[in-house]
C-alpha cells in the first residue's frame, strides 16, 4: 500500500504541475493574441509587442507549436479580445495597475472589482493610479563574467540588476529596439520588455505584506489578468 500511496501522491503532484503550466500557457496565449491585434502584424520582427510576448513565452518554455497556434488563432479572431487597463487601491492604500486581455470587458471589470471589494479596496478612475508609475525598458542578458557589465556601459545602459547568472539591463523604453540591435551579435539576449515601475513605494510590515500577497494572488490568478504593477 505504501508504494501505491506514493504513486498516487506523485500523480497528484504531476497533475497540479500540469494544471499550473497550462494556466501560464493560457495567459501567454491571450497576451500573444492581444499583441497581434494591437501591433497589427503576426510577424514578431515587425511587431514589438508581439516580440515581447513571444520572448516571455519562450522564457516560460512554451513550446514553439503553442506559440504558432496562438498567433494563428489571433489572426482568426482579431476582434474577439481587447486589452483592458484597470486602476485601483488595494489593502493599506496599495496602488495597483492591472493589464488584462478579455473578450468580455464588463465581465472582467466586475470580477476584478469583486476581488478589490473583498479585500477592502476598490477600483479607481483612469489616471488615479497610473501617474504613480513610469515606463522602464528591461533587457535580460546572460552574464558570462564580470566584464559583461563593463562591456555594456557604452550602449546607453541606465542601470542594471544582477540576478544569479543574468543581468537585467535598465534602459529607456524607446531605446529598447536600438539597444537590442546593437548588442544582438555580442551578447546572449534572453528577453526584452517594457515594465511600469512605481515612483514611490508603500512601506508595509510583515503582517500587512501577508494580506497584500493574498490579495495579489487572487488578482494574478484571474484568467484574464496578464500583468499587475504595484507600489510595494
């Protein structure tokens, strides 16, 4: 019986991993769909947003056939999905900016609103939160050695973050394409994207952080939500 029990536990763990993986791939497919529609082209070389979405999918080890299928489906239903940007305040005055992709705008807004309400927060008018965030370009490259940092200085890098064997290069969003074109044959580029970064951060203690994490987990688990930006 012990062997059988162990096998059942393994199957349950595998099932949970597969469900989590499928959920991630589903969100990435939605992101690719929106990028094709908004960028107006199914070619990543001609559509910056699509290239960023495909880079994210590759970073999550999404199979090439899944990426191609998502692009093909996007072409078939370009009018079905729309990007929605929501702003609001969560627990303890947390500023929250949400990007979602949906085929039913009102449904998504109401469901996200319910999550805010449940945690003592609420959605806000457009512009009420977004002014707290600024756009920041990020290009992730493999860090081969310490000289990698020195070799990047001449390419307009504003700052960088070291993370294990990778460098997250911070650069002006409008400079991303030019930067990538310049270093493409010199460095191993993992991904590139534009992010929103808070201009000031909310100070919280461990108890408050736990409640904020519970709230953010519910927001991020919503099937239509693609990105969540907060000031903590």
